[in-house]
C-alpha cells in the first residue's frame, strides 16, 4: 500500500481565513444601560412594536377630516345664526378649525402623507380666513349690540350694591329685564377699559343701551336724594331724621352735642351710612364756624367760636325771617355789653323740654292733648339752667343748631342801639331802644292779639 501525500497545512489555514473574512460580522448586543444612582438594575426594556402604516394613515386622515368638517360647518353660519347659534360658539369654532388644520398637517407631515399634508394646510388657511372674518364680524357685531336700544320700555331705578362684582351686576340687570345679555354687558365694560362700576342708585332711561348703562355706572352719576335739616333744628330732631331715613343705611351713631351740626339740605346717594352723613354735617359746621368767626366784627362780647354758636342758636329760634336776624342779633349783643339778661323765650322752652320731655314735641311746648301751647308763668319762673330770665349771660350750651345765615348775622350784627323787641302781629318783630318804646309796642301787640282772638270766637 502506498502512503498518501503529505497535507499542506499552511495553505489550508489561509483558505479558512479567506472564508471567515467573507462572512458578515455578527451583530453586537446593545450594551446594558447603567442604572441610575439608587435604582435597581433590571432586565432591559423591549422596544415597542412598530405601528402599522395603515393605522398611521387612518388617524392622520381622521384629523384632516375633522378640520374639513369644522370648516364646512363654519360656512353655514348665516343659517345657524338664524337658528339661534350664539356668536361666541362661532368664534370658538373658528379657532377650532385653525387648531384642527394644524394638527392634521403635522400628523400628515410625520406620516409622509403628501396629499393629506396639503389638504390640512388648506384647511388651516381656510380656518384663518374664517377666524379673521369672524373677528371683523365680532367687532361690528359688538359695536352694534352695545349701542342697540335695550329691552326696558320705561325708565327704572337700579341699585348697584357696594362690593358687587361685574358678573353679579350684569346678572342682576339681565334678571330685571334692563339688558338682554349679561355677557355682552361685561364685554362692554372691558372694552371701555374695565373701569370699576360705582355703587349707588341709578336711573336707567327707557330703552337704554348696554353702552349707556356701562357709561352711567362707571361715571358714578348715581341718583342724589335730598335730606333736609331745617335751620334751628335740635340735635334730637336731627337724629330722628337720620334714623327714619329710608335712603341711609347702618346703625344710628351716638348723638353729638347740641349745636355741632350745620342744618342744610344734603344730597346723598342711596346706601350712604347714617354715621357718614352725620360726620359730613359736623365737618360742614366746623368749617362754617371757622370761616365766619374769622370775619366777625371786632369787639364783640363773644370770647370763643362756641359763644358765637350759642348766641346764634338763640337768634335762630327767635325769628324765622332772614332779614330780621341781624337786628335780633344786635339786640342780644347790646344786652351782653351792658350787661343785661337776655330774657329770651326759646331758652325757657329748651330748659323745660330737657327737664320735662312729656311737655314737648319736636322742640315745642304742647298740652296734654299734644296741641301747641304758650309758655306758662310757672315755666318763666323755673330755673332750668337755660332760662335766661333767671341766669346771666349765655346758657351753658346752644339751644339748637343754627344755620349759616344765623351765624353770619351773629358775627356781623346790625348797627343799632335797640335792646328790646316784641312780635308785631304779622310774623315779624318791632324793635325799641327804650323801655317806654318797648311798652308801647307790647300794648299794640296785645291789642292785635285781642282782636285776633275776638275774630276767632266770632267765626266759631
């Protein structure tokens, strides 16, 4: 048997190397991610399976279809408006068209859907056009609606409560039939700068537009109510007016001293507090007294502004005729200079009312039946502390609240040497410088009174 030829190992190894080099390199497994600090390493997450292309295309076309449907719906606005579709929904739908178009365009672009991408862009453009048209329409719509006549056929009052919000005011206006759209009222207020609506009572004219109502309430031109405090009113009577007012609100404040308010007609808004009005009257009094005291005649027998108010309250109660006040003030000034007791009836009445409230009503003496009566002799002799027939000088406090005219007359009395006056039977007074003249005037007055009483008896 012959021996086989020897094998060439070098050549065979070279062939094997060539075969290995021709084979592709095996895929290397991904390196495991390093767990975060404190986390426990687990098995690597499996990659999500790819979404089938037909599903991607379906969702993309659905988004495009949504934008298309909304866009077509927007073209039906005139019909929808006739059916009562609110303009606010239309504006929202216009925005939805734009959003849906952009959403569909992005989806189509990601899924390489050329036709859908172009269609979505067209829908977006269409929505932008509609939105612009809607904005222009809305501007003219609101401008017209704000100026359109309102539903109220007659002028009516409306109260804006203090602290009420714009939404609450709008809802109340709509509930009372003064406007037809509460949201339009709020928009109108915003278009006018969002000014705060002022509290108060307003007279809403008949057929007032939303714009007129907003302008009225932002201007604060609320209804003014007149509350009159007559000159010479006592503080008790003034507090009663405050308490009984239906316009004012809040608790009745503490009663201030007599002579500390200025009687006048005050114009207030409904809802003003009683304390606020009382404070206003007191401040008006202080300002008037300070001003008048600074312009008083020199060398008056009055030491302080309080003395001025005190004597002015007597002048106020002695006469209701404005032209007589300077002469009445002159008589009392002359008496204080002598010195001589004032001997004025209003101080008797005020003292009696303080000591015996059952004898008085509203600062006047009354009998048991409530009828007004004259001063009794026992009351002239009564020393109440205010009776100037029994005390020297001025009473301890004012007997009323004098008005500005009485304060002016007392600070600048007439130039006269009269020290007496008595009623003349016609509502006024006659003045005298001597006792003889005064007695003659008193005799004439008694004659007039006797004649008046006789006529009254004859007519019964």
